[in-house]
């Protein structure tokens, strides 16, 4: 197969540089220093706010000084997920990329194209004085992935442009003009572990190899949630044999559909063979249910060394019942457009220390009232189970501006370049545009980007030809503002 050309070369060169810089969410200090040095090295005005957001200003091309200032914005952090069978230190190691056909991927980790490729486009524009554009502000926000805290902490006045192009979308040919707001519901079960029953037989249960994905944008794609699958078996075992949990480590980040879930359980020794048989039946049934979306899922059951303690019988029952009963997935579709309106993701279930199990979930909706209702629905299930529940403040959505000038220009230039209409739509995910719309009322915004798949998972991949399409589109917009 002929090797695909990485173009525009300058953008991919910048992306390669970015991927040598560790940038986990909430630990972006190395990336902040890198961007500051990059901007100052070009002789451009560069500033960092108290939160850690970076802004680099570039003057207009000759003759375009009177054009409106345009803000280009991406987030500098990345989701740090890896396969369990590799050793990788996201605080120190460089992302290892490779080409597979038309796709760029990483070796066993997230690629970081969300949103490193947006940052790379900004850097390429800053470094190229041959381009035509009005005044530019290139903004790189921190910690988008775990709470949008960079955008939330930005003070009004940090940016001064009238129009903003967010480069954090994942489908080339689609222009995003609205997004969902979201919040997290955190649940804590506290208990005193008790001695394991004398007749207990211990089993380690693991479900892995699921597709996963973004808990907002992929929530309607009928992908399995590893946590909910595992709980199905736990519920059945509880009812049949009085199954008891000793430990559980399931799921991961709040904004990712869980790909792996594992737990240590025990059953009375006389039921051990029945537990094995039911596990095999359960696995076959689930594989049939998700035959189209989950082709690589694995179900592992292994005999385990006895643990000293298990959850008390009452806590064990209340926890499993609540996890079985709690909503997960699409809750409501929009009544106006073909888009998910409200959803919830059961993100993680983890025993963080003996006697403490923490459950994290996230709720999203384009309507604030339904986001609150979804969070309250989740909270009510766990409150009935006797857990401590805390609903976070969350972040706002972004409403469509029907008179958007930047959307008009983006649409016109797309048609001129590619002789087809772009899709104008909303996204069931949080974009920083929601927070910007609160802090900068009247800011005219649009969001787009190259095609990404498998984001927030080690399957993340970037469709290489779409990078050049987005690059050409972006330059055409800047030239015609």
C-alpha cells in the first residue's frame, strides 16, 4: 500500500512536536511552558492567565488590519487512557504514533489528536507569515477534559476578539453551532468490611475489550458499558447464591464510556460450578446483544485466592441493586432536531480504600431543566440505597445563534471549496463555547475539526486526509472575515 502523505506538512510537524510534551488533564504545566516559549520565540505577544490558559496574539496581514479580530481556540490537555498490557507514563513519555492506511493512531494509548490537532493548526498559523488574515488571538485552554476548568477559570477580558472558531470537533464537513451542558453525580458508600464467610469460594471477574468512546458524542451508538454489564451478572448472582463483593475496580474517566470492569467476588462453595456456567451463558447472551458494536469483548472468570473481608451483606445488596437500577445511556431525544437531548453515563465504580466505594457518573442535556432532572434521577436511586450523593455544579450549554456571521462565512467558504453543503448541527457533548457564551455575551462562535474516531480510548485515530480539508477551510474563513 502506498504511504499516505501527511499534509499540510506544517500542521503534522506541529502535532509531532506537541506529542512529545506530556499534557494530562490538570497536569499541563509542561505544555503551558512549551506554548509560552513557542509564542515568545516567534516574537509574538504571549500571556498566561491565573488558570493556566495561554493566549498568543498575531497581528493582521498587511492591508487586513481593519478586519475583526478572530479567536482560534483549542484545549491543550488530553485524555490519558492506555491498554492494560502496555507500560506507559503519561507524565513523562512521548506519544508514539504510526500510520495505518489513511488513519494516524498511537501505540496502545490515546493519540492526543483531541485536541492536539487543533493546537497544531493554531501553531502552524502562528508560525506562517505568508498567510492572509486579520488580527488573530490563538487561545489554548487547559483541563477541558475533566471539567472545562480552564474555560471556567478564564476571566472576562482575557480574549478580545469578536468571533471565535473552536477547533475541537470530530467530524469533517460538520459545523457545530450548539452543545450540551453537563454535570457529575458523585456517590460514596461507606461501610465496615466484615470477615469473608467460611464457605466462600472467590472468583475474579473481568470484562474488557469493549469499544468505549466519548460519553456524550458516542452515547447513542449502542455501545456496551462495561460497568453495567458486570453489574448484570452481580445482580443475578446476588439473587441466586447471595454473591458478595470483596473488591471492585470498574470503569475510568467520567467522560468515557467504560471499556473495562473487574471485581473480586465470592459465592458459597457449593455454587461455584453454577456460577461458572452462568458466566458463560451470560457472556454468550451479551455478545449476541452487541454483535454489531462490540466485536472484541472478552469475559474472563478465574479462581482467586480468598480475601480476608467482603462487603457487609446489607451494603452489598443495596450497592448492587442501586447499580442495576440506575439509568445509563440515552434518556431523551431532542424534539426539534435528530440529536440526543439528555443522557447519563455510569463512568466508574471503585473501592478507593477498604470500606469506601466511590461511584462516578455524568449527565448531559441541551436543556438545563432536563440535565437537573437526569442528575436527580440518578441521585434518587443511590439515596434510596443509603449512599452519600453530591451533584456537581456542572457547565452550561451553548445555544445556537441564528444570525451568526462566522457561521455564514464558514458555510459559504465550505461550499466554494468542496462544492457541497456542510452539515450544521449541535453536539451532545460539552464544548468550551458554552462557558465562553456566559463570559463573553455576544461572542460569535462556530466549531469544527478533522475526523476523529475512538476518542477517549486507546483506539483514538485521526483521518489524515480530513486534516488538509479543515486546514484549507480554516484559511479560507480567515481570509474572508
